[in-house]
């Protein structure tokens, strides 16, 4: 399955059509094998994901977006990491499970969908019993997501923008909003509203993340409007204040600063005005290098 799909890669909306099995690289620059930069017990995700035991997080290298403010640019854009086989990846999942984590949290997984599918199946054969979290930028094809049906338990997409102008300017992602929202509706159709265990740890369901950008409160409000109008109130929304001007943000004066408390509070107030009920907010100080992993794999 892996080799056939990667011979003409159309896993993400760019549909580059390159033969990754022969070293050809598309927009994301990913090779034929999965490339990861780090795996560890992550304590800083949302409470329902990290909890007390932490989330078994696997950071994949490369990305189909080119976000100018990416805090993980060393791996997403500069390619830090190492190639791993499907067997290696399955063993990593099992190692994390042995560490007592709540779940297997796959960060930027889309471009390695087929390798991950095979690795998860192999790991399950060897005893993997944890929920699988798909932690993505939501710039995904519905056709690819359908391949994950029954394998992914929790979808954690980041709905970044309402404005396609902003998506193009800051992430080089044409048609982002329509593509991402269709992807999120497919995610919801697979896993539904969140289901938690007795300790408040999510076992299944959809949690949408949204990072508020400085100077773009109105865009954030439109993102929340769509969520309110198209998904049930039981869906959780994680509204993040952790924006900081990493990577190339210095070239964009309007976002070359941190988010103000006033801007963030305005978005939170609007969340409640819309009648949305469930979610997470971040405390002041979230925009700190302390919370950016050291990609030392």
C-alpha cells in the first residue's frame, strides 16, 4: 500500500504527484520513509490529552504548510530529524506505551499517513492499546482522512484561518479555509464529540485548536462562528494565546509581536457570546520558549 500511494503522492491538498519512492520531493519535501525529530512524554498539551501521565508525542519532520511564524521551524522547514522504518515507528509507539502515557500523539502526521497506518496496525498486533491522536494543521484531503477511519481515535486539528488571504500570506496554503473545514467535518464524522474516562482523559472525539494571531481578532471570531454554526456544542475548542514571532515573522511587522491580553480576552468573550460551552484557554506566559521542545532526536 505504502509504495503504491507514494509513487504518485497526493496525500495532501497540493497533490504534487511526485514519486517519493525514487527520492522525488514535493511541496513538503518529505522522502519515502517517515522522518521524525523527537518522541517523548509531553506534559504541556491540553489537560484532557496530557493529564498527569503525559502524552506519548511523536514529532514528524517536514510539513505541507510554510507558516512564517512556526515555532517548530527547525523540523517543519529546516528538516531536522532522522528517517525511520515502519517497524521502528511501531516500536516507538510501544515504547511510549510502556512509559505509561495516555495516548500516542502524532504531530504533523499527514504527509506520512500511509507509513503511520502500517505502523499503527503493526503496533496493535504487538499490544498497542492506547488512543491515537491525529495532531494536524487541518490542510488535509478528505480522501486521505477516510483511510484513517477506525485507526484514529482523537482528531486535534488546528483551524488556523478564516481568510484565505491570510492563509496564503502566512502559510502559503491556497484555499485553506474550505479545505480545512471539509477535513474537520470528516474528522467529526469519524469520531464525534469527545468522550472522556473517569480521570478526564479523552478517549475519542474531536478537539479543535485555534491560535489567535496579533492584529487578527476578527479572523479568529469568524473561525469561531463557523465552529458554532457547523458543529454541535459538545465539541471542544482550544483557544491558544501562545503566539510568538518565531522564524520569519520579523519580516511581517503586523505579527512581529506577541498577542496582547486585550486581544485574547476579546476572542474568549466572543466564544461565550456564540454560546460555545466547552474548551480550553491558556494562561498568560504561554508564549515562552520554555514550552517549545528541544528537537534533539
